[in-house]
């Protein structure tokens, strides 16, 4: 079935501006606000308006002849392979982190998309490096990849992740790897790699944990106790942020005076 011509025009604009924003000169200074783009689409005697986050490819608003076509637009974007789910989740988690850590200026805080670490924020005279990784085991990762390529591919990340997490076939009858173990392993893996990263004033490891074991305050506390007992944050060069993108949960862990402290983002991080 052919797509709405307004959708086709809208997608062409998305593809062009996404490529220009992220494939132009390296180390381009960005903000959340700059990643949000509005387009007006003219076809014949009519027009429509749409707003999208070019970093996450999340559709923020559709009006006129585009209204009600979220699924068609999403599918067309994915078919054009503008970016992968992992790339989209990286930006989603980073923007969610900004919202929780710097609510007053998160939309205008300048940052650079880089490598090693993934993002560098300039806050006054301080450079903060953010490295993003994910707490996910092999079984879940393979299932999510299959779901992403299936009929659900055009839906948002929450739909895909939730479907994968609820599938009874993820672990083929075996219990999954506990989330605390996945997080501790990521800390150990990144601890060595951070030595090769660009030098900044402060470093944060941000772990995506779209996991049923990280939804409630007691889940945050369980992770805190595990980190404290393990001692993995004591020698780490970074503090730790953990985010569940499906349920909007965020916690920031840091080693202070022999203990692990946790903040939820509603409180000021030390």
C-alpha cells in the first residue's frame, strides 16, 4: 500500500537533516534544542507540519495531513536505515540523563557527540564525559534484534523492549542473568577502557537497564547494596548512572567514604 505523499515528503526531509546534523564536521557542538526540528510539508494545495527529534527519531508532533501517521512515518524511517535502535537508545538515555541531572538548562546545555566517551558536556568551566552502555545479556539482545526487524520495527523503543522483556522465550526456560551482575560486569569492562578515553574533569558511566528488575525504589536500593558489597565503584574513575527508558526510572550511584550513595535525579548530584 503506497504511503501518504505527505509522509514520504516528511521522511525525505528527516533523512536529509539527520545526515547533515550528524555526518557533517566532527565534534560539532549540539544541544537538545538543536536536535529538535520542525518541518512544513507542501503537496499541491495542502500542507502539513511535523516535529521530530533528529537524534532519537522520536516523533514529537504531527499536524494536518501527517496527523495519525506516526506508525507509517516510523516504519519508513527504519526502512531507510537512518540509525539503529542502539544509536537511538544512546541518545534517549543521554537526554533523559540531562533532564534528571540538569533540569534547569537541559535543553540548551552544549555537548559534543564523540567517541571514548560517547558525549562530552561543557558545564561552565568543566568538561563532563558520559559513556553509555547497556546491561543486557546475550539471550535478550538476540531476541530484541529479531523483534526490531519484525513487524514491530517501526514502533518506539519502549514497545520493542517491553515485548522482548515479556517474551517467555528469552532465556529458553532458563533464568536470566541478574541485573546486578550485568551492571557490575559493565563497570569492570569500562574501568579499563576509561584509561584510553579523552581526559575530562569528571566522568560518568551511564548504563541503560530496560529490565524488570529496575523499576521501583527497592530495586534501586538492591543495586546500591550490591555495588557496595562488591566494591566495584571504589576504584572506578567514574560515578554511575542507571536508567530504565521504559519506566522512566533513573538513579545515580557514587562511592563516598567507603559507602555507595544513591541519588534519584530529583536531588542535586554531588
